[in-house]
DNA sequence: TGATAAGCGAGACGGTACGTCCGGTCTTGAG
DNA sequence: CTCAAGACCGGACGTACCGTCTCGCTTATCA
């Protein structure tokens, strides 16, 4: 009996070296020239291949860049234990680290623009983020609310959006793109304790 | 003593009807086709004028669209009195209202992408926002911190970035672009009281 | 020995329908609006294509129009036999016919202006004319001089320039552009008197 | 009683130095850059004045250039006596001299192109030429036909067109623009052979 | 082993949109 | 009514780039 394993598709298989070379070239180039001035032709040239070879693999610049800028990575240490405050601080810091990488700083704004108009791309990007730190954090927050470690009524999604959005805008506001630990501390404090002074 | 009279500049004055027609056309078209598929030529045609007339007035599509999508408006009622909680809720609501307008939803993602790579445009956009509700809110928060109405150590800029960023990402995450009052309430509560339950 | 086979050039081949549509559109439009008011964009629109498709085929308006106005044609019946007088008359008449066509009347003045400043175009236009009636006539005259049928010392090039130039100016001088057979007869008579050897 | 003499027009009179400076600038520039690349703005700048001052004086580039390239000149010695052969040779030579001047070589082709589409300009140019050598030659030829010095039936206009056209095309054919005396002799001989009545 | 099918480099194509040049006009303020 | 200064409007330009296509070849699976 033959195995139900999907057999190889007919025809010549793709050269995996091209995949790697293109992703690497895209990563380099988006940092050098920015998302808007990044052209598929230039990526092909840098990667030592041709435009059709790229378009066979990705539907367009956005799909390629989002994979190059946010490659599938190990989800990092699950922030599963310790006090909630430490976990939130770690989440803010991780988000800052991810968004502040040069390739992310270069790619994100343009990527967001394309995501807004392309539901398919939107789903791909969200899936990529959910598979990383955000997914783990969502679970952590949900549990925290259930156990009373966090104030009841807090929506994990709102918190995640808030952390991500604040980081994004903070980076856009600072031309040098530096978000130091003091900034992390300020945002964490605000999120944990709120704006109002504690009563009593 | 120099005369405060501003004499008319030399040369033929601009036709103000063109300014208005172009802004109006840009506003309509960005909603109809989206920022990426918006072309200066199409705006010119819709406005009944030509591309050079537009390039004389704005350096490029982004400068034009940011003015069309966020026109100079009356700064709104100064949120000067009342409890801080109400003022923050009003600020969140106002930010939601501004960003959720169809023209803003259509323009913002593309605009952010261009802002990230153009410091001049960045300054222009920030100035436009600071002249509106954000400026007033900044003052309000600064005073609140000084009087002890808000927790000491809170940075007004961080709060503003947080509100703006959270709104932005929330809109991007929801294809229908609907942010109801319950969402406003959830975000306001988080910002006012924080994530952690009150001690004691 | 090199293979005489001409392999297909690399890349996507041109769509020959575009060549035909553009030439046809140029021919029509130059008659309708004149050479000066003829724009490449208008030709492209009439032909149902775009400007780059035209610029890929011709370096500019002049090259396109000269091909549209004077397409490669069968070289006509060789004026090889018969009395020289008849052949000269036929040549004058043919020149009149070629230049008096509406498309030629519309295109020639502007074309001459550009030819004067562009040696490459100059060569292209001359080659086109030499491949037609003028080339055959040149040979005919050269032989006539050699056999004594024409006065010795006559320069075939001078005669051809003279016929062409006289026709050109005659057309420019007559707003209706009508050069009747009487005009052909007058010019032929003038030229023949000098061309034929004097009877003993 | 006031004199019926037309009094000076109201308002500030035109500055005649501007007329001269503009004509001179146009003459220089058309030689330097050619008719097609000649812009009214550049003429104004070179002349030390402005475009409106030029447009007040001439309806357009063509009118200005034709005056700059072919200024009103003394009609030259009337070719009234001497053998017809000498007069024709002088006419050919004079035509060559006029057309071969650098400014004429630069201006003529472009001028012809505009003349072809503008009856008013056409009349202006023709009048300018008729006032010069061509007018005198026309009279000379008419008399010659009447007295039998020239072959009966010769049309003076055809001869003039022939000389002008042959010269024009000869210049266009020669990139260096040199028409030497041998060329004059060849053309004259060709024309005279047909023009003179056959002896005996 | 040969047929089938897809990938590959090379490179040109069709077409959208760009940003600019310049011709001709208009306004202001002075003469 | 002219002048200088200068900006304005709009037609047309020639180009850059995107995404696709054609070609001749290579590399694999399947019959």
C-alpha cells in the first residue's frame, strides 16, 4: 500500500537557494532604500535572479517584504510565570525590540499601508504576529483576568492593540528611532497603574 | 519701524477655486479608490485642472492628501474643566471620531508610510495634529499632573501616543472600521485605572 | 560558415497590431490637426495604446510621422526606357503626386524643420526617398549623361534637388495645394530645355 | 484749430532699445540652439527684458524670428542691365548667400513649418522676400520674356520657386551647409539651358 | 527511456503614473 | 499704455517602474 504522503509535484522543483537569496536581498534593500523605493527588480538583481522567479513565489512586494522583515522565529520564552507586572514589562520590551529592528522600522509603515487595503495580506500578517509573542501574551492576560490577577473587565485584545499602537507611534515620532528602557518603564507604568492617582 | 502691512506678493495670484476643487477631489477620490491607487492626474481631472497646478501647491500626493483628510478645523471646545476622567474619555472619543471618518480611514495607512520616510512631511502632519485636540489635551494633562489630579510621573506625550496608536491599530484590525462606544469605554477604563487591580 | 538563420530575439515580441494602429492614427491625425499640434499622446489614444509603446518603436514624433506619411512602397515602374523627356515629365509628376497627398502636405513642413537639426533623421528620410522613385531616376539620369542623351556635365543630384525643391516651394506658396498638370508641364519644359543637348 | 496730424498714442511709449535687444538676442540664440529649442523666455532673458514685453511686440516666436533672421535690407543693386545669363547667375548666387547665412540656416526650416499653417505669417514672410531680390528678379524676368531675351512661355514664378527650392534642399542635404560657386554654376547652367532660346 | 510539466535566466513588452518644461497670460506697482 | 518682476494655467513631454510574457533551456517525475 502506498503512503498517503503528498508526492512531489510534477515539473522541476524550485531552487530553495533562490528563496533564501531573495529574502535576504529584500531585507537588506528595504533597510537601504526604504519600502516605497524598494523595487522587485532591484531585489531580483541583488539576489542574482530575475523578476519572474520572485513573482512565482510571492504575489507581490508586500508579501515578500513581510516575510523578509518578520521571519518565522521561535516564539521566545513563554512569559508564563512570575508576577503579571514583570510579564507586561517583558511584553512591552519585546514589542519594542521587534518593531525597532532596522528592517522592521523600514518595512512596517509601508506594510501597514498595504495591509489596510488587502484582506488576504492582512490575515497573513496577523497570523504571523499571533504566532509570536502576541499569542502567548493573549493567553497570559486571559488567565490573569480569570484568576483575578488583573482587574476584571480588561480586554486582552485592547491591551495588545494599545501596546503595539503606542510603540508604533512612538517610533514614528522619534526620527532616530530610539526607544530606551525609560520609555518602556513609562509605558508599562501607565498601563499597569493607570492615569489616575490611587484613591485613598 | 517696519510696516506691518503685507503687500501683495509679486506675480499672478493663485486661483483659490483650484485649491478648493483639488482638496475636494482628493478627499472624494481617496475614499473611492484608496490611497495607493490615488493618482495626482486623476485628482487633477476630477478637480477640472491640471497636474502642474497641483504640484505648484503641494510637493506631492502625501502633502495634498494630509491636508484634504485633516483640514484645519476649529480646535473644538477646550476640555478645560470637569473631572479628568471625563476629559480623557472625551479625548479618546474625539480621536476615534477623527480617525474613523471614511477619508481618514482611507488616507491614514498610506500617509503613515510616507511620513516614516519624509521628516518634512512628518513635521507637517504632527503640527496639524498638535494644532487640534492633541495640543489642548497635552496642556490639560500637564496641568493635571502639576495639580496632583493625575498620578505623578505620567508623561502626557506617552498617553497621547498611546491613545492614537491604540485607535490606529484597532481600526486596522477591524475591516468594517467600526469602533463603538463600548470600545471607547474599555480603552478609557484601562488608561484611567490601569491593568492591575487596586491594592488593598 | 556562419548560419544564416536568424533566431528570434530574446524577450517578448512586439505586438504588430500596435505598429499598424499607430501608423494609421498618426496618418489620420497629422491631416486633421497638422504637424505642430500633433502630440504623441493623442496618437497613442487614437491608436488604442500608450505613449511608451510608441517611444519603444520610434525615437520621436518626427521618425514616426515620416514613416506614416511616406510608407515603404513598391518602387513604381522603372522609367527605364522611352525618351528622356517622357521620363523627366513622369518624374516631376510623380514627385508632385507624392508631395501633394494630404498627409504629405500636412507632414512635410514640420518634418523638414526637424530634419534640419537631426542628422540621423536626415539620413532616415533621405534613405526613404532614395529607395523610391528618386533612386531609379538617379540611375536613369546617370545613364542618360553617359550615353549622350543628356547634356554633358549635368549633375543628377542637382536635378533631383531642383525638382523636389521646386515642388516643395510651389506647394507652400499655394494655400489650396493644387498643382495641376499645366504646372507640371511648365516645370518640365524649363528643366528639359537645359537638360537636352542642343540640336545641331 | 488743432493739426490733423496723428498725435502720439496715449500712455508710455515703447522703449526702442528693447526692440533692438530682442531682435539681436533672437538672432544669436537661434544660431546657438536652433529654432525648435529656442524659447521666448530665453530670448527675453538674453535681451534683458521679459516675456510680456516681447509678446506686446510680436504675436509669437515665428514672427519675431523671421524679422530677426531676415531684417529689412536695402534691395541690393537692381540686376537691370547686362546679359540675362549674368543676372540669373547673380540671382542664384544671391539666393544662396541669403539662405546660407548661419541665422537663415538655423531659422528657415522651422519658419517654413510655421508658415505652412499660418496664412498671416505666410503673407508676412512672402512680402519680406518679395521686397528684396526676388521682386526685382521677377520684373527682370518678365521683361526678358517680353523682349524675346528669354524663351517664350517661361513663367517667372516657376523659375523663382525653382531656384529657392533647389537652394533649400541643397542646404538640407549638406550637413556642413556649404554651397560653393561650383554648385552655383551647375544650377545656373541647368536653368539657363532651358531658359535661353535655342540659337539658330 | 521518453514524454510531460514546471522552473529558470534573459530580456523586452504593454501600460500607469510620474514630475517637469515651457508657451502664453495675468497681476501688481511704478512711470 | 508701458515697463519689470514674477507667478500662474494648462498642454505635452519623455521616463521609471510594475507585472506579464516569450523564448530556449534545464531539471525533475511519471509511464
